[in-house]
C-alpha cells in the first residue's frame, strides 16, 4: 500500500512507516489555502522531508506551493527546493491557472509533476476544468498520448476523473 502523509497531520506517521510499502509527503498547501492560514513553513517542511528521505518506503515529497499564488511565487519555491541541497526527491505542483509554458518546463525537468486545481479551475470535474485539463494534456503528452513525466493528480480521486487521465497516482 501507498500512503500520503500531510505535514500538518503527522499522527499516522508511525503506522505508515511500519505498515505501508511506500509513502509520499504532502506539504499541506491545500489545508492552508482552505483555512486561510498563509504560507507553509518551508524550512520546517524541508527538514521533515530530509529526515524521512532515507526510510526505505520514502517515495517523494510535494515541493511547497501557494495554490492561488503567482507562477513566479511557485517557481521561486521550486528553485528554493532545488537549491537547498536536499536529496529528498521533490515533486513540483502545476496549478491549472498557471501557464502552459511553465507546465512544459516542469514536465521537461522533473520526473514527476503534480497537477493542482486552482483559480477558475479549482473544482475538478467541471466543464471548464475538463477544457483546461484537455489543453494541458496537449502540453504534457507526446503524439502517442504518453506523458513526458509521471503525473500525480491532486484531489483527483473520483473515478470520473482519474480513469480518464494518464495519472501514475492521485
């Protein structure tokens, strides 16, 4: 089994480390966004990810992001992660209100990219969301429909969503 451990809710960490085959780390941006708490403590999250990266089940960690932030805000956090020297595998988030150029950059430079619903596309499965996702897939996938990198769908656990997209995880 695979588990996602939220930074703000680590109470199940012991069970996950003992019983799950693999796990990934969630920075908690969605919870911060919904509750209006502001930015994630980047340094504390990075320290947490670094402390867990040697565990045999560690898979990857979502790079901190700002859901309704600007593309530059999120690129700055991606660059901060890369420049930090951490050896914890980081996964950037492309937010659906961001540019397709930025999406192409992420897919060309990272092994895994997470897709996050935001802005006018904040609700997965709506008509506008599907139109935007269809356009995103034209950037992500080659002419055979295969993604350039692995994709993780954030808040995409509905069978009406994940069965229609080339996600490796959700």
